[in-house]
């Protein structure tokens, strides 16, 4: 299975999870993290959204590369 599918799935999942986390109170484990101490209660949600956006862009670039590669003519060279 192409790797870009995994990147796209993880990116969309992280974006949705980050969107869901916005506005909800942080758990005790999340309050000890760097994002919470630096950016407050919404820092966890925004961090997940940023992570999801980066992984989604990487997945789209990988998909584009894969499509270009699939479109190239296959040349058979006889030696």
C-alpha cells in the first residue's frame, strides 16, 4: 500500500482530533505537557491541528510525486 495513504489518513485524523480538542478541558496528563504550559488549554488542540496540517501537506506532496511517477512512460531498454 502506498505510504501517502497513511500520511493522508494520519493528517486528516490529527486535524479532526485537534478540532475536537479545542474548547474541551485538558486532562491531568495533558496539563503536564509543553503545549499546555506554553499555550494554555487550547494549545493541545492547536498543536494537533498544526501537526495534522503538516502531515497532510506531506501526504499530498507524496501523492503528487506518486501520480507523476505513474504517468511516466515505462521505457524498456534492450541491452
